[in-house]
C-alpha cells in the first residue's frame, strides 16, 4: 500500500481537518475536489458541512466525483445526490460541480479532467471487498489502458449494484492528495489485505503524490501501525 496511516478516534472530524488544511494550503486560488460515495462519505460530508465554517470558501471549490452509479442524478443511489444532500446544499453554491453523467459516456469526463490537470484532493472509501471508487475486484477498469483517467465499469462479482463510471488508478494519481477514510469493524479484513499489498484488493493500488489513510480503531481490529 502507498501512503501514511493515521489512526483516529473520529474519522469524520479528521476528514474535516484534513480537507480544510488542504484548502488552506492549496497552491492555486481554486480548489478541485473529487468526492466519494458510501455511508462513510455521507457522514464525512455532513461533518464537513457542519464544522468547516469559513475555513473553506466554497466559491473557490470545483466539485468532481471519483465515481458514480449510472442512475438519474436524483436517484437515492446517486453519489451526486449524496453530495448534494450531505454537503453542497448545506454550504451554499460551489464554484462549479461536474457530475459524472453515464449517458454521455466516459470520454466527456476524460476531456474535462484533461483540461483540469490535477485534483487538489480526491476522497476515497474502502469497500469490504477491497474496492475503492468503483474499481471492483476482477473488473475491467483495473486494467484500463494507459492514459485513461475515467472509464465505465461494472462489478463482475455482482456485489456492488448498478453500472458505474469511475476514476481509474491513473485518474486517482492525478491528485495532489488522496484521503481514504476507513471506519468500522466491517473493514478489518479489507484494510488488512490492503496493508499486505494483496493484489486482489484494488485499494492496495491507490497511489498519488500524497496518500493519507484516516482509519479508526475499529477498522484496525487490534492490529498495530
Ligand atoms: C460508492 C463508493 C464506494 C465506497 C465504498 C465504501 O459509490 O459506493 O464510491 O467506493 O466509498 O464502498 O462505502 P461505505 O463507506 O458505505 O462502506
């Protein structure tokens, strides 16, 4: 695995601190962030919306997604809807939002990311099966062609619902900072596999300029860091 493991009592508080610090120290006036889906992400965004206060000027933030389910943007399973409910509708308008639109195919998002260059921050979760974003075990996206930053993908094992669009590992690597949030005992096995560089756990391949794993004690399962 790549990056530093930070063991925390409260993942959502640590996430909020990490994001606000990344914004404060951003190299440019704008700040490009890619958001995640999942329960952990939802709680992180609710905490960020509640506690970030004036530390983040959302008028300087461009919001992307690390992955999306191929459903309508107002579908309960949509990661765009999750971010709107948990964060964006609570903090007021961001400078821009770039939802992943499966109906347009991945090439439109690829072009947008080509124009963007680098993310300031990519937020990722860890699935119990070792996936991150929508990079599922044994899925085609794990072997995306060089140069592809974003692709459509499915879960061949049927564990994760809906066709998807997802950043590839190369797309993730465009981040100045990747923050992976891991909480709860249901992640013990997946995180242990990541730490062991298990090639069947896609999240073990996360890499970027800087990768920070915010992990709670429950997800460590008694292991030492
Ligand atoms: C998604 C997410 C996915 C998520 C992990 C962890 O679209 O579902 O991007 O990668 O981050 O599955 O989800 P939980 O926090 O709910 O365990």
